[in-house]
C-alpha cells in the first residue's frame, strides 16, 4: 500500500494573518475592502457575527490542514445549516443604502469566490512576510505569468517584471491583482535576476500600463487612484498593509485602554509575525511599546507641557540597529510593556526635563532604557540595553535611590 504523506505545514504567517483578523459583518464587499480588508475578516451578506465566525473557523481549519474547496464546502455547509443560513435568505442593509438582497450560501459559485479570496489573500500575506525575512539573500521578486487559459492582457504586461522586494511597485502589484487572478511572484537571487534580464521576456523596469484610474466606492464615498489592470479592492499588498494597519489599530486601542488592558493588547501585538517584519520595512515606523500614564505625567511636569499621550513608541530603526549589533533579540522587545510598567523611573543625571531613565530586572538580566518627549509631544523610548549589576548600582546611587527598590518582573509563564 502506498504511503499517505501529510501535506507540508502551512507557515504561521499565513494562518496567523487569517486568525488574527477582526470580525466585521458587512452587507456588501464594498463596505470593507483594500487596506481595511487586511485587518478585518468579512463576507459579503454575512451581517451576523455567528455566520461570520462560522466562515472564519472553518476556513482557518482548512487553511491549516492544507484542504481544498470541496472539503471546506462540506464543513461550512454543516455550520451554516445549523445556523439556518444554508439556502436563499433575504438580507437587509443595516446602513439603509441599498435595497434588501437575496443571499444564497448554497451557491457553489458564491462559496468558491469566498474561499478563493480569503485563502489567496492570506497566502499572499504569508509570502510577502517570508520575502521580507529572506530579502538579504533573495533580494528580488519576479512576477510570474498567470496559469489561466484566458489570461488578462493587462496582467500579461506585468509578467517578467523583476524588481527589488522593497520596490514601491509591489505595494500595489503584489498578486493576486483581481478577482480569481492566478498570477504569482517568485523570490530570486541577484545572480538569477541579472541572468534573466538578458532575455527580452524579462525586465528590470516597471511596466508601462498607463495612468491610474479613479475609483469611487459608492458605499463609503472613498475615492482612490488604482493602477490600470488591477481590480478595485485588490490594489494593496496584503502583507505590507497588514503590518501598517496592525500598528495603527493597536496605537488607537492603546489611547483608550487601561494600563492592564494595554499590557494584554501589546503582548498580542509583539507576538504577531507581521509586527516582526515592521523593522525590515524600508520606511521608518514607530511601534507602540506600552501605555504609561506615570511617564506621561512625569514628563508633563518636567517640561510644563500638556496633552501628552500615554502611548510610548519605539523607532523601527532602533530595533534594526540593536538586532544588527546582536545586542537585543527581537523577543526581548516583547518585555517592553513589563519593563516600563514595573521599572524604576529615574531622572536624567543632567536634569534634562524631557528625559527619564527606566531600570528593571527580569530574572538575572538587568535592563535600562531612556524615555524622551519628542518636539511634537510624543513619548519615545530607546532600545532596551542589558546592563551589569554594577552599572545599575551606579545609576541608582547617582539618583539617590536604592537598588533594593527594584523588583523582579513576573513571568506569565
């Protein structure tokens, strides 16, 4: 009997992208699309959370097991039948923009579109995440021709394009680039890129596709410029957008969260694989590290300024610099909420009103970082530095404090 082999495990970046999406019921695909779709799980017509959760949980299971459409269709049919949603059903627009419409999740065509769009956006995000991690050795992306028997002429114009992983072209042209698009990209070495560019079928320049076209979302009124040949809603890079929206959404949540909730939110953030690639992006971003009312109050008193946000952020450049020097592992940055929450706050030895030092101990490791108030009124921290006990004793003594006041951080594990 032939051996039955298990499928290769699906990368965590793929399943994580899908599982961490926020559930957002919607009446139309236009309600949540483009950048917002990278952070939200939605199915057109699924206006109830129970129905949307049925789609997400079954798709997540099929994605993790490497299962195809037919297997998933049986699972979702069972779940929807139990909820009374398997078959034609009249759905009312909660926003009152469009008339009631008939939704039928028993339709193979509709289910295939839902399965394809969600699975392929997750896989694209996972592929981009892997490209960011390996771009030092595989610095180029090659746009690979669609396998469709009826290819779109516009997409054929993209085929053979070879550009660096961080070229702006991939912000909008990372496939899929439309409904049921079968185009892909392949990550290649610099040597292979040079070799392929000698052929007329490959190009190291961006394809000429004409001017972008204006698209007005009739449901939201949002106006966007979309490259020619790309369907509205598929004009963003799922992985890159996920990273950007993740940072922004967490920053917004921290503004309103309590310190206890903030620690939980940030623990989830720093364990997300898409945050781990943020420092690798070509542009500098500020990653939310914690929410600290006491630091906001201290620096407000020291500088006589008001309206200081309690959200403390760290520059992605600081993370990259520390990682390159091998001084701080990425996992260490996950300690930032605890270090700042439980650490001892010291005034700057030079009495700089807009700076504080934070000292903390985690197990046998001593940490120090600096918090500064930026000119535009935001709290910024430096990368945490490991210190010896002697260095910590000197810092604490200079501030007239006792090292005995520093408590160990508690490990949740």
